[in-house]
């Protein structure tokens, strides 16, 4: 992966929002302009419209996005939970943490 802002690479930005409803966003057809900055960003971004979360709340769902694994594999199952040490070697998670760092 290229360095952030590199002219030869692509930047990957993953936005994870908790408790948003697509029903209230103009990019999904809501008539009011509730989030003009998000709409402007989405005009120049790849937006996918058919996602199902792997987890029932933020921690396991976000851990699944970053590792590509189901919650019963990465084991981040409770509030403030973290993935098990063995899963730090997941290809996507490893690339993300090498590029952007991690809090652990």
C-alpha cells in the first residue's frame, strides 16, 4: 500500500458510524439535506449499498470489517473487547495496522 497522499497509490478510508440510519441520508434517497459534507464526499467515493453486519453491535462488527473474520473467530465479542492475539496476523488487519498503526 502506498503512503497516504502518494500520487501513485490509492487511499483507503473506512468510515464506521454507529447508530446511523440510511433512511435519513440523502445519498440513499432522503429528500432533506441532512449531511451535505457526507454527500459531497460520497460523490467522489465508492459507496456500497448492500452490507450486512457480522456483529450485533459496534465492537464485533468493526472487528469483522478490519479482520475479514466472523466474531466467533476473532473473539471481540464484548464492549471494549479486542481480537485474539492469533488474529493479528490476518492479512487485511496486518496491512491496516502496518500502514496506520494500532492502539495496542
